[in-house]
């Protein structure tokens, strides 16, 4: 399979490139021109298309011929970067391609996601402060998600917990809804977030799903192992 990683130079992106290469996939990466050197380790094994991830022309060229597209939705600046990135992928991906996007738990799938008051307040304050300094537009990830849900394409939106670095612990477990007890530990290794994204490319059970993930060896995942919703 030929796979495109949109946002390949970031931490999540580089882990996804590595997992995809490990599976023998042909990899094309899109990243900002200034970040191309961050992909030096993979230079002779992947094709890099320099460009912002919402650059429609760069995305169009990069996704051509790809059976899978892995997209990092990052809400940088106040210019609808996440929704612009999602839209470029939705518009230009090959018909029938598997489209896997990343975001955080704060993006709801539907009204069965349950958030604590503290979580809601933290997101509200963070979003307000980030917008004030014009650094990040968290709400735009919600708009990106709305467009993905409405697309009718073969999408999966992977919703990550808080992330940490470290060795892989294996494929995270997931639930359809934030607030499920299996997710309570709220911790996933970034390398395993990437693993889940790449595995989703070939898991048709995840088409049209927005799995909220958590590390498989976290206390909440272990306590609820085998229950409906969370998958080992
Ligand atoms: N951080 C968390 O705790 C957390 C929690 C849950 C979910 N997530 C989700 O996980 C995914 C990856 O997040 P991450 O925190 O791990 O970050 P990351 O992998 O390092 O990715 C950040 C991305 O944003 C790009 N970027 C950075 N500054 C930018 C700017 N000023 N303008 C345009 N692009 C810029 C980076 O590209 P360059 O290489 O060009 O800088 C990179 O592609 C995201 O979808 C996020 O929503 C994160």
C-alpha cells in the first residue's frame, strides 16, 4: 500500500512514518518546508512533499495514488488550519482510500461523550487563552471533525488521551465514548497513538468510528480488559 502522512515531521508524524515503513508501505510525507530536515532519518526511504498541511496543491500531489492517508490535525494559528487540512484531504484523496485523522478527546463524536466539569472548564480556558495570543485555535478541530463526519468517505478519527513519550506498550484500547471508565487513566504513549493510526488503515471495523484511545497497560485499561467498547 502507498500511504501518505500529512504532518510527517512532527512527533506523531515521525512515529507513523516509522510504523508504515515497518509494514513495508511506500510512504509519502507532507510537512512544512522548514521542517523537511526533521525527516532526514528517512530521507532515502520516503518521498517528501514540502508544504503546509492545509496547502491544497501540496496535499493533492501527495495523496495521489495513496490507498491510505494518515493526517495529524494540528490547530496552529488562527487561520482554520485543522479544518483546512481536513478539507484538503477529504477533497483530494483517492476514491475509496482509508482516511485516518488524529485529534484529542475534547472533540466529541456525539452527545454520548461524557466530560467532567473540570475537563470542560480546562478546555474552555485553554481555548480562550490560546486564541487570545493567536497561537492555537482549538475550536477549529471541532469544525474539522464535523466535516470528516459528514464526508461519507472511509474515515476514522482517532481521539487521543494525554500523551507521553516512551517505549511502545502495544496497541491502545479504545471506546466509542469519552467518559467510559476504560479511559479513566487518560494516558497513552505517543508511539502507540501512531501505532493505532497505522493499524486503523487495515481495520475496516474502524471505518466511520471516532475511537477514544488509552494505553493498554494503564490501570483503567487493565481494570476493564475485555469489556465491550475497549478492545485489546
Ligand atoms: N499533545 C497532546 O497531549 C495531545 C493529546 C491528545 C491528542 N493530541 C493530538 O495528537 C496529534 C499530534 O499532537 P502532538 O502534540 O503530539 O504534536 P506533534 O506530533 O509534534 O505534531 C505537531 C504538528 O504541528 C506542526 N506545527 C507545529 N507548529 C506549527 C505552526 N506554527 N504552524 C503549522 N504547523 C505547526 C508540526 O509540524 P512541524 O514539524 O513542521 O513543526 C507537526 O506536524 C494532534 O492531532 C493532537 O490533536 C495531542
